[in-house]
């Protein structure tokens, strides 16, 4: 029985490797967009009905504007690098929710929420672009689906031989990876590797969108100083701030500007 489980796990792993266009690395992901995205879209819509969406204010419009600039920069990058159809199933949406929690997130397929509580830390449109670029990068790199895939392999090990991945189980896994709605605080953190990847990709796309990548390290310094206060930001439970992150972002900013120059972008706001 153990052998069957092992063979199944190996088989799934081999079949399920997909290249991440941003890193060129093979990653484990056996959930196609067609399975993940509908779950994400439904959960996102539910979240919006249960929370106070801010509409038509200057801030709400700014979130949408930054999101559109960032996702269109990602599209340009993907087309230029030979992945023209990569975003065809994405349905970008950018909402601001009235909630003093310091948080922002992006669900698979490009469903983004900013909480009003993060705006005092982002401070400017460029600060919003730092967080937006990072969150969009998680979605572009399928980090959520990879986390679910790893969970599935563990589960196959746990239920010895029961290889049928039924829909309810998939939904449970999804809910654990994206525990939103009533359990916002329970969303699983990304791995350190995924965080670093999202920082690097996010920096590139914000620069291509015309936002100054030097501001990324500044944002994380503000986040870090906030974490010493009485109420550490919720955002830090899934995105721990540390000095390595800040020094990486500082070191990568000039490279992001070079990448932007390939797209004719040499001035940054
Ligand atoms: Zn992240």
C-alpha cells in the first residue's frame, strides 16, 4: 500500500510540474486555473458582500488605478517574454474595504483587496504600488495553487491509498490556503521562498508600471517600525518583515529600473 501511495505521489509530482515564467523554475502545481479560479472568484464575491466596500472615493479610485497599471505592466512583460496567453483566465478586480486592519491580499486569478487600515503605511500611490506589485506577483506565480498542491501530496500520504481527490477536499484545502471571510486571520502565510519571489517580481512590475522601485524598501521600513507598536499589522502575520527583505529590495531596485528601461520606462513616480 505504501508503495502505491509513493508511486502516486511521484506520478502527480512529475505530471504537475509547470514552469514559472518569472523565474524559469519548475514548480509543483497540479491545480489548473480552471479549477482554482472559480473557487477564488466565488469566495471573493462572498467576501465583498460581507464587508464594507468603499466606492467612488479618491482612495478607492486610486487603488483601482494602481491595480490597472500594475496588471497591464505584468501583461506587457509576459507578452514580451513569450507568454501571450498567460493571463487569459484572470479577472482582475481591485477593491478597497473599510476596515482598520492593516492588510491587503490577492486571491488566485487577480482578485485583490486593500483594507483602509493599510493606507497610513502605504502613504502614497507609489506605496500602494509596492503592496499591489507584491500581491499581484503571488497571483501571477501561482503561489496559492502550489501551496494547495503541496497540501494535497501530504494528504495523499495521510490517507494511504485514497488517491481520489474529491471536490469537497479540494475546497477544504482552498479554504485553508485562503481562509478569508469569517476567518481572515487564519490565512496561511506564504513560505519565505514565495515571499522573496513575490518581492522580486513585484519590484519589476511596479517599475515597468512607472512606479519608483526605491520606495519598496521604504514601505517595509515603515511596516517594520509599526510592528514594534501595540498592535502589529495583520499583514505581518502573512508577510513577516525583516532586514533581509529590506536589503534585498534595496539591492534589486536598480535591476528593476533596468528591466523597466527595456519597456521604455525611465522616469518613475
Ligand atoms: Zn507576500
